[in-house]
C-alpha cells in the first residue's frame, strides 16, 4: 500500500499561477532539486543561500546571500517571493518569526520547532500516540544515571539539537560509557533513548497539500554505512499492514500540524514486528531521491505542487529500484565509468570530501 488520500476542503486556496516566485531557504542539493522541479512547473525560484557556490544557487539567477539567522535579510527576501519553503530543518525559527513575512511559510514554522529538538519531537509523537523508543531528558550526570536505571539496558545518548548522520550520538552500555559520553556532551542538553532491536530501517515520504489531501510514496528500505544513508531500496519488502501503519503515522503528524509540503518519517521495523519512529524531517529527503527516476512523480515536484496549491499526483512505482548515495571521491569513478548504466545525478559541489554527498545514482534492482 503506497498511497493515502485525505479529504480536500471546498474552500481550498487558489493555486499560484505560472510565473509566481517560490522562495527556497537553503542552498544545498535538496534546494537545487526543488528549484529544478519548480522550473518544470512554470514557476520562478529565488534561493536564499550562504555562498554563490551552493548547489541551489547555481541553478537560478534570483539569489539572496546572507546568514541564516539574519532576520532583516530574511524579511527582505520574503518580500520578493510568493511562498517560502525550506530545504533543511535547522532553520532559525525566531529569525523567520521576526521577519514577519507577507508570504506563507510552507511547511509551517511549528514543524521546524519540533524537528529541531529531539525532546520536543519525542514528546509530540508520544502525545499523538505515534510509537517511539522509551526516552528521558538528560541535563545532568545524575539524570543520565537515573535514565540508565529506568531504561534498564543499552541506550543511545543524543544531543537534543543539531545532530545528523550519527553526529552527537553515543551508545551507552555501562557507567564508563556514560561518563565518557556525558563529558563529550560538554553541557549540551540531551535525551537518552532505549536501544531497540530492529530488523531494518524504513522511511515514509508523505505529501500534504493546502486543502489537507495527502499522497504517500512507496516505502523504501534504507541501509546506512558509518551512520550515513548509503542506499534506499524500493519496494522495501514490507507487508501491506506495516506500510499502512507507517503511512497512518505520517498522516497523523501532518494533520496535527496542518502541514503543507513533503514530510518524512524515518522508522525502525523492530524484530517483534512493531514500528517506532526514529526521527522526522519536515522536508524532502535523501531516501526519496529514487523518485526522480522510478516514480510517476518525484518528491520534489510533489512538494512544489503542495506548497503552490496545485493538485497532488498519485505516486506510482514505475520499476523496482535502488538509490545509492555517492560519497566523496567515489563520485569520480561512477562519473567516468562507461559501464555504469544507472541514472546519475550530481549536485555541482566542487570539493569531494570524504563522506560528503556529491550525488546519487538510481539503478534497477535486477542489475548488480
């Protein structure tokens, strides 16, 4: 089961006309692919980026450069666009609130307040009845010792804010681990999550439009290497009840936030058959890049449709596929190898540092 449909309101806002300007905050590869999708639908794109070399800044003539916490610059930017959207979740919410933008924020800023703070995120999901691993707030060494006793087993200590790709996380199994991890926190607020035995990791990518209608993409199974997503396989091989439950979790969260745009939930499929949410991302997602080549609509086009008031399209898998991230120097080998028959997408980054996402490729499952 790969799609879920919500009810549309009879008083839905009118769609933005062709030629309207979409403001994208963030200059990375997700912003780049959003911009390209927007141009395909007849819109113009204005990117707020930090440098001229940012991937998204390379594909549009309309650009504002500045710090992402500069309320004055953001206010000026917002007056030049018809809708504001985002390519990453660690935005300075207070700066945007201070900007008093005339254009609507889609997704809403509340979604970022939740996604930025793991404690707030877990509390919100728990309150909505969406399953998460048991968790505790950690501010002191005594909190950590008590949390370990209460969770009664291995746990993961995580900073509440700004961790990604495994950064800001420590597995804690005993007092020595706890002492070392707490020292490395250096006073940063944290949460402790019970370690859950999982069979696999999966992601749900759901789009919700201005009227409340939703569409979910086929669910991918994700494999990580060194805490970085390496590949996503679709179909993921999950049963219909599991897919239906995962999509319902995403719908519940999106509805509670009156969300507009693409929303991603990353989940663990536990060995006992249950699903728990690991984290949320209020944006298009790396695990959905396969939709550019193997789906009837890409996650990027779907997001643009949602935020501009256009009707969502039904996502249908065209062919079983695998998306593979190209990290650091490995991009050069794939780029120059004539035997590679996959669909290749590069992000325009000049420096191929180890672990840096330089691009991705999509190939069909029956190929090696």
